[in-house]
């Protein structure tokens, strides 16, 4: 089963909407920085999820950068 972020990335990739993917990646990167800066809370699972989201977004960006087979 695909995660919500994977479905969102798939939609943006299908639309070839690179800017939205870039914006989404930047948001997730800021979120990761904010979570890592937190003290007094165990945010490891949230950080791991955000890092997985970033990996999925980067995979979607790679599909837009791949040469067109033909």
C-alpha cells in the first residue's frame, strides 16, 4: 500500500509539476530541521518518517529528470 506522500508525489510527477515537488521537499527539509532541534521530546520516529518522505519526493524528482525512452 502506498503512503499518502507517495500518492501525492506520484500525482505531481504525472503532471510533471517539478515546482510543487521542490516546494514539498523544501517543506519536509525544514520540518526535519525543526524536529531535530526539539529538546525534551523523542522525535526519532517523526524524523524517520519525514526522511522517508524526502526520499520519496527525491525519487519523484528523479523520474522528471530521467531521459525519455523512445
